[in-house]
């Protein structure tokens, strides 16, 4: 079975069509599925719409009483997945705003079933695209990703922050047994960069799958606050540099 893990904040204009799209692609590729939403303190009709959709689709929901950020939502969702899934199951993390490229889902699943621990949907891999993104957002995205590539240097990784990924149950279970909890400490959009770094540090194998991000499919405003996200990147970069310096000092002794 595949599980879709999706944090949502005020996505009343998107969740119904997202559920329909996930249902359609799952039926097309003949996969049993469940959708796990983590409602991150929405103050619009998002939770009500999700509850209504539960009557027709295999949908569950975890609720945060207040907005805690996507990092905390993924942390709760991964722990729930570990508890309810088994060794053959796969969890797909994806944005709640319909920007994800569902056409690559079969390829991502294939990578996991052929032995990879996780797969990254990559708009910066050869063949990947950013569609209808504003100049400001495109510049910020490319600049942040370039800095991640220079600083973290994970072989084969060209997209660091995308939410759209596939993970084996074994990989998620093992990473949560290897690291102190919470495993994801970054609350904002940088959370998936942090998670990628920990997966790499733990030695998990991955594949990168070219993807198109369809920003024109999103309805409503983006939840990403550029100023806050820049601060989160700077904080993560400093953490990494301190750890790298510590490791270098230890190796020289």
C-alpha cells in the first residue's frame, strides 16, 4: 500500500481536487492507498472539507490545534506512518497545493521497489521544470538550492527542499531509530533539507526523478514566507558548519 502524507494549512481551494487527483492516479497504476493529511491549524474550511471527503475516499487526518509548521507536521505524520504501516508500504510526501507532478509517481515507486531507500522529485534534475513561477520565487528557489548543493554536496542530489518524495517503510523506521527525537527540528519549509541531510548521514540510498512543478495549478496564496525561510536556511547552514568543524577537529586528533 502507498500512503500520501500531506501537511495542509488553509488549502480549502485545493484539497478536494488534490484528493481526486491522488485517487485517479492510484487507480490508474492499480495501487491501494490512504491519504494522511496533517491539518496544521487551518482557520478556513480545510478540515471540514477533508472530513467530508473521508466519507468517499480513504482519507485520515491528524490535527494540530495551532499552526506548528510543516516540519512538525511531517514529524507527526512519519511517526504515525511507522505505527500503522508495514515493511512493504511506501509513504509519499507531497505538497497540499496541487503543484506536484503526479505523472512521475510510478517511476518513484519503481525506484523504491527496485531497492532504493527513497526517491526525490527533482525540478532541477535534467528534464525537470519550474512552470509559471514568479521571477522572485524562481530566483529565491534557485539561489537556495545552489547554496545547498555547494555546502552540503550530496552526490546525485540537485533538488534539496522539495516536499515531493517517496520513502520505504524501512528507511523511515530506521532513521527514526538512529536519531534523537524530534528527528525534524526545523519547523518551516527548510525541514525537508534537514531531513535529506540526516538520511544522507545515515547512509540511505536514493534516486532523483525529474519532475515539473506546476505552480499554475495552485489556487490561493503561497504559504512560504521568503524572509522567514531565508532565516531558516541561514540557521541550518550555521548548524551544518558547526557540525562539520567539530567532525574535522575530531578527525585530526
